[in-house]
């Protein structure tokens, strides 16, 4: 045995426990004993050294609840030989001057033990296995430790209780507890703004706002995490770039609110993405959501850096989920059945996906909502959803300028401007489409050549505005063609309008390539409907009863139909308007309308140079220049006509016989009005005897001209 210092033959004792700053109030063994929960006899070698106390204790003990609660003088506690094994509730609560705590054999810490210890900078608990923390008002075991920098507890396995354990430890940079497992309660690290080195074990559950406002965290990996028990678990972790929790099942509302710097997220087992989950995360690039089944509204709204991802299990996508995801080039959703999209300002589920090229959703059956779903996906070439049925709302594909491969199922309804500005579409077939619910459905589809929708009933205004390259249109069930529907479509060749009843003004205006078509059910035709249709050779309108024609500049319902040969309308009763109806139909030989009655306006057949077979009903009035230059007419029997306008038969150079047995007014005046100017020499003209004295007792001036200048034979009856 070596030499030992002795006092009267006994080993000299040394203190092993040191407490700073409390000698003013705790200065006897008895007072100390009540604080640390031992008998006074167990305290040896008690000394007061300035503001501190030193003593020796040789028994394992627990510091009881409230031992130093509210003691703002205590500066340190050093259990140098490790006799303290647990701390009671609020044992150092609000010890705002405490700078250091050493108890290397400490195993458990009760709730609120170090609450508001605002001066301590570091904790090292090499043997602590359990910490309890409660989230009652103003509580939390290490809450509000505003000077704390590091926390070291290598054997810690559990933090029990309801939370707030390290809340507002705003300067803590390092938390090291590699064996910590199980649950982390709500707000446990809330407000740890400096935390950037976080090491734990297999955490399985995290509570609400657990890491809220941990703005210095850059990376978090939880390989065993499967449950978030409340909202906002990582809200306002503004520095977070990487997050991995591939066993996590559900993501509550607000989980990542304010984590706008996230770049990589791996949540491969999650089954749903909540509303607004990653809204506005412009730096988010990569995400693994391979098990997700539902994506809620605005989940990835404005994620402008998000790249392609795997989403093989998604079944439903809510409105605006991927709005303005401008970097994604392809979506593949093999199990999606429903997508919702709303057309509020700046919203639309895949709207403004400006890099998108392809969209694949083979099981998609419905796009619900008010529209704008793919609006302005300007580079999308392919849309494949062969089971998509029912309605497609307005502006759903508006501005998809590159779209040229479009596959859907039995669509029945299409909304306004649905495909407007889809300038690369060349062919569209909708076998079940029966309704267009608004205007401009296909406006400015400038590359469209083929359109078929043989169940479509009505065509609203502007449906095909700007589709000037259309060549073939099949709308066999439509009942009306609106104004200007195909105006100026110079490449339109073939059209099926076999069920159409009404054709509005300028419907086929200047369709210079339009060929013959079947129109067995048309009942009325408005002004300028077929103006300048220069390729049509025959019209057959078995049910037309009325045609309107106006004589404004460059108008006239069938004007300038320069290839027209025959016109057949057996039930036509009226040609209304101001004229020019068939003007310059220079090759038309036959006009058959045996029930046409009343007036024929001026220039209606002017320039019909080949017309020689003209059949009408009881016409009562013929307007000026009506048959001007009809040089092939040989006979006109118009015995119900009572008035004829100026130049009515001007240059009818082959006419042999004109019968006008009811005529009362020949030209605008009783003088010569060129009514018969240039008619065939020797023509027979039959008129009532009253015209023989119509001009102040002399024959009407036009009859005098016909007789004297053209050698006409005037038969007065």
C-alpha cells in the first residue's frame, strides 16, 4: 500500500460535488440536504468557498423536483464522481445564471428540469437514456435555453411526454443522440434556429411543429419515420435542402410550409400529398413520390425547378397541383383516374408547364372542374388518355401550340376556348361529342386539317375562327352553322352538314376550295353564306324555303360562285334582302325553284352568262339589273310580275321571248330605263295593253326602245 496523507490516522477526505453561486442561501449541510433529497448525515466535508459550496457525498441520489426551481444565483453544478442518477421535475427550472452542469452518471431527466436556463451553453450527458418533457404552457425540459450551443447524449433512447423539449433553444447548433428512437413529440425543437447538425437514431414518429422554424437545418434523413402526428412538423425550415423519409406514410397539412429552399425530397412510401405542401418551392428539383395515391390542390404549385419524377401509383390529382412547373418535360400517371382543374385567375392544374412534352394517363376517365387544366403547356406534343370521357372544360388545352398527338375516349362536351391556339393539331375526331358549351372551342387551330364530330348538335360562335387550313369537316348531326363559321377557309374541300337546318351569314364565305356536299335538311340560308365558293358545281337544297342576300360591297349569298352549274331548291319560296344573290355565277345553267314567289331583288342573277334554264313560281317584282348580262337566257315566262327595275334584262342577247302579262311598272320611270337594253333582235315581248299609253299616251319608253332599236315584237294584251 502506498503512502497516503492522513489526519489522526484516517484518510483525508475531499469534496466531490461543487455548486456555484448559492452560498448566500444554502450554507449548511441541513439546508443543502433538503434541496438534494438526502439526509444531512450523508453530506461530508461541507465547505463554503466564496459564493460556492463544496461537499462530499458517497451515495447515489436523485435531485428532487423543484430542488433549485427559480434559483437565479446558481452558476454551476458539478457532480465530479457521478453520484446523481436522475433529476426531478423542474429541478433547475428558471436557473437563469446556470453556466455548467456536470453529472456523468445521470440516467434520466424529468420534465422542465432545465426550463429557461438561459446561460448554459452545452450539455453532455454520456449516460442519460430518457428525458421527459411536457408541453403545458411555458414548460419544456430544455425550453428557452437561449445560450445553448451543443447537446450530447450518446445513450439517449427516448424523449417522452407531450413536447417542447428544446423549444426556443435558438443558438443550439448541434444535437447528438445517435440512439434516440421512437417518437419526438410536438414542438420538441421548435425555434432552434441555429440547429444544423442533428444526429438521432430510428425515429418513427414526429409531432406537430416539432422542427418548426429550424431555419439552419440543411439536411434531414429519417429512415424509419412512418408517422407525422400533427401539422407543420418542419414548417419554416427555410434552409432545408434535403429531406428523406422513405417510410413516411402520410404528410399532414403544413408539414413543409416555408421550406422554400428544398431541392430534394424522398418520401417513397407516402400515400398522399396535402394541399399547398410544396407551393412556391422554386428550388425543388427531385422528389420520390412513387407510392403516393392522391395529390391535393396546389401541392406543387409554382415548383419551377421540379424535374421529371416517378408517380406510378397516383390515382387522383386536385386542382392547380402542378401549376407553373416549368421544368418538367413528361408526366406518366399509369393509375390516375381523375384530375380536377379550376379556371380561377392564374390557376389550372398543369397550366403554364412550358417545358412539358408528353402526358401519359391511360386510365384517366375524368377531368373535372371549370378548366385551364393544360393551358399554355406550349411545348406539349403528346396527350394520351384513351379512357378520358365526358366533359372537357373551357381553356383546358388553350395555348398548347405544339400539341399534335391527342388521344382521348368518348368525349361528349367541350367548353369555350378549350383548344384555342393549338396551332399544331392537324386532325381531331370526337365520335361522341354532342355539345360545345361556349365559344371559340377550336379557335386559331391554324394547322387543323381534319375535324370529325358527327354527333355534335350545335356549333357556337367562333368555334373554328382562325382554322384556315381546315380541309375536311364532318359534323353530320349539327343543326346550324353560325355566322362566319368557316369564313375565308380557302382550303376547305369537304364537309358533311347533312343534318343542318340553318346556315347563318358568311358561314362559308370565300371557301374557294369547297366542293359539292349534301345538305338535304337545310331550311334557311343567311346572307353571304356561300359568297365566292368558286369550286362548287351544284347545290341541292330539297328543304330550303328562304334565302337572304344583301347587296353591300363584295357580298351576295352565292355571288361569284364561278364554277356553279346547277341550283336546285324545290321548296324555296323567298329570296329576301337587297340582292346580288347569284351575281357572277357565270357558269350556272340551271336554276330550279318552282315555288319561289314575290320579289327578286336587284342584281340577283346579274352576270349569270350561262343561265338558260330558269324555273320559278309566281314572281311579282324584279329588281334593277336582276338579269343583267344573262346572255344565254332564251325565254322568260314571268306572268305574275307587276314591276321591273332599271336594267332588268340588260344585255340578255339570246332571249327570244319575255312574257310579262301582269306588268304595270316597267323601269323606274315611263321613259327609257334600259330595261331591255341589248336584248336579242326580234325578241317577242308580251305586256298588258295599259303600257301602250303609259307614257303620256304613248308606249312606255323601254318598250319604244325595244321596238325601235332592237326590232322587238311587242304583244299588247
